[in-house]
C-alpha cells in the first residue's frame, strides 16, 4: 500500500521578504535617531586649544542662567562646595573640569554700575554679540549706589557688583527688603518671578501706614 503524501515540502527558505523587512527597519531607525535630542547642557563654550584629559573625575558646568551642574546634575550654589567634596573625597588626584558659558566670561568686561552695551566693542572676537542683542538688562550693580528695579530677565537678575555672576534669588530678595528668613517655593524661574514681580515689603509697609493714617483722619472728621 502506497502511503506517500501527495504534497511535497520544500526545505528551502525564501529570505527575500525577510531582508526587505530588515532594510525597512534600518531606514526607520536611521531617520528617527536624528530626531532624538541628546541629554546635554546647552552651553556656548569658547574654543580651546588645551589637551583633553584622559581621566575626568568631575565636570562642573555653568550655563547662561548661572546655574551650576555637576556631571549634568543641577546643584544649588549653596551646596556646590559640599557636593564637590563628596565627589572627590575618595580620589587621590581629582581632576575638575570647568565648563563656563560665554555669557559668564562677558561678565568680566562689565564695570561696576555699567552695562554690557557700553563695553560691547571691547569684547574679544569669540565673545562678540550684536548691539541689538545687548540691549537687555545685562548690567552690573553699583555696590555704593541705588539698585534698579530687579526684573528677572530669562530667570536672571543683574550681575553682582564684584563677582562675575548674577545675584542670587536670596540676594535679590534682600535688596528688595524681604526678611532674610523669608522662604520662596517653586522652581528657580518661579522664585525669580516672585521676587521680581512683588511689591517691596518696605514700600508695602509705608503705603499701609499712610492708608491707616488717612482712614483714621477720615473717621475723626
């Protein structure tokens, strides 16, 4: 009795359709990978001819907003020293690399009480900016004079009178008359807005006193 099947099985496997699928997937990943934004800090760094260190223990970055980062992790300026000590305490020869935005370097050319627009022609070529762009509030406070209205442009306050950095939220709050222990909440931008948009407490107190005097005078009359 002949029990052989009528249909023959072809042992060969056709790879043409599989290669087409792999090729399409390769094109898809090549196109989508260019749209992914890398997780890095946006810094306008000047060109350097220094040699790159082979072993980098810790990297400190300062962006345009004078925010400090250690290995791309944002750190409060009050805790910066402690965090650096923690990072290098177990290292015999720690290497600390500082990446400062070009904006920080421009601060060095602004005199006390001056503005970036007044010294724009004195800037080196790699720090040059247009005069139109320099019309903002990038000014240095005068330690012996009156402070201008503290409006936080791009989450920044004016430059410190002596140091090459913007004043902190706490310093701006004290200039505005807030108590030193007054607490601000929210992100750095929100805290800047709280100080910049607030009525200075001494002014609010003086206005309230005048209102009370006026109301008492009206009641007696």
